C-alpha cells in the first residue's frame, strides 16, 4: 500500500497547467455582516471570467444560500453547464488556504491533500473551514492524503518540475508547526507535494494575518521565471522585505540548477488602506477614532486559469503596467482585471480566494516553461 502521495506517483502541478476547474467559497453574511453584497459582486465577476474556460465549483454554506446563488447565476445569464454548486459549511472565503491542494500523477489520476488548516495560526475561526478538504475529496470521490504539517495553499508556489518557493515565516513558524524543524517540514513537502528542491524566502513573521504568504511576494511564471513584488519607495512598509527577497532570489536555482529569470511586478503607486476594522470600531463605540489601517495593494496575487489570468486591480496608476507585465509572461491568455478593493480590505486578493483543480489526464507533454495547451 502506498502511504504518501509521492509513493503513489503524485505531484502538485504548476498553476498554468491545464485545469478541470476552479473552486470558490462563496461569501456569506455570517462572516461579513453588511458586506455580502459588495463581496458577491467580485465573486460573480470571477465566475463570469472563468466559467467559459473551465468549470467553476462553488461551495455555499447551506441550501438557502445555494438557492440564492442559483438565482444570481441565472440572472446574469451564466452557462449553468460549467458551474457546480455544493453545500458545505464554511467560516470564510479563502479557498486557497483552507481548501485542498490537488495533485495528479502520470496515469491521469487526481488526489487531494489536507494541510490541517488552523486559521493562519489560530488567528480566526476555522473549525468549519478545516473540514473543507475532506468534504471536497468526498464529493469528488478521490483519495485524500492528510499531511503531517500545517500550511495554507497561499504559502506554497511550485514550478511543476519539482521546485517549491515559499516563505519561512508562514510555514516554519510555531503558530503552524510547533516543534518541527525546517528539515522535517521539507520532508513532508517532498512526500505530500512531490517536491525535490526548495527556494526559501525570509518573509516576515507577523506581516499581515498570513505571516507574509509567498503568493504576495513571488510567483513562478515558468520553470525558472519568477515574477516578484517590488517598489522603489523606500518608505513602503514592505520595502525592506522586498529587498531581502530579491537578494535571496538572485542566489537561488531550480531543481535543474538553472538560475532564475527575475521580473519585478510593481505594487500600487498609491498606498492602499482598509476601512473594515475602522468601521467595526466605530460600530462598537461612536466616539472611537476612525483610523485607516494599512492593507495590501499587490498585483502578484493573480490567478492563472485556462485561457485567462485574473489580476487584482485597484484603479491605481500602476494597474496597466502590472497587467502588461503579467500578460507578457502568459501569452495566449487574456488578462482580466478584477477590482479587488474589498478583498484587500479583508487581507487578500484574487489568488487567495481561488483554488485550481488540475485536469486529470496522462502526462505526455514535458515541455519547459508555461504550458499553453489550453
């Protein structure tokens, strides 16, 4: 009996490899009081952009909300043949982090992995989200492998050839993996994602709720091409960490000893601030000061699907430049901007709320770089 995915020949494919579909967890008012309608607009925009190219799998918390989403889909005239709704209780919307990471093998089989989601180090409620990977594996009737460590999907980035890119701060952290060494964590990643080689960036413990996930810092756009977040503004709160990451990327190589081709992607020119916490504070106390809190204005948190790339945009001066850079590295795919203000207020963007389900098919094409066979 094969006890780990690696023993069974499974691997985590690169995001640009062909998908069967994308998983979303629909926003609901249980979590976001008074904000559901604004968030639903974004989820509908993502569904519209994706459903013509792959199946969109939508998780809703109960039958009442399922009927509501059915009506939304019908109203907007979406093709119901490529949209599937499932009832499963959730705490939140971050499908990338709480959902399963899917694997494939050369025989065309699909499997799911469960990484013991704990609310980003027990920062937020997670008990229902914790059950999502097992629920999805059951719905799809595929094997589920439960890893011996804790991490989130937004914390790992792969090139599909065996190299993993991640931040130390979001995985080798006692709030996820107390008592575990980096070597033990790497061994689990080898066994459960099919990884052969590691590129670790420092990240920053306590930077945002995720302790600086990799999908806001650096992304593979090919076997050895990495798009990384950057700003020339030395007063930007993330500038010191961007500089450190660049130095680390410049020293890194892939599993085949290739040096990385590094491409900077700007952050927003204007600072982006969240008002959600201030609104909550004002609700609690009318005399409470209304303070804006630093949020995220990142473009590297994009999502690659069949034929399209969804890029978070903000109405910022750097929107067009970021989209052009990303489009250059995903030829043959349409770049679609998704206004991400409300997501950014909550601490994430497009990549954070999407999770790809790779197409399960025998692997014949072993080309280098981005697979354009979509």
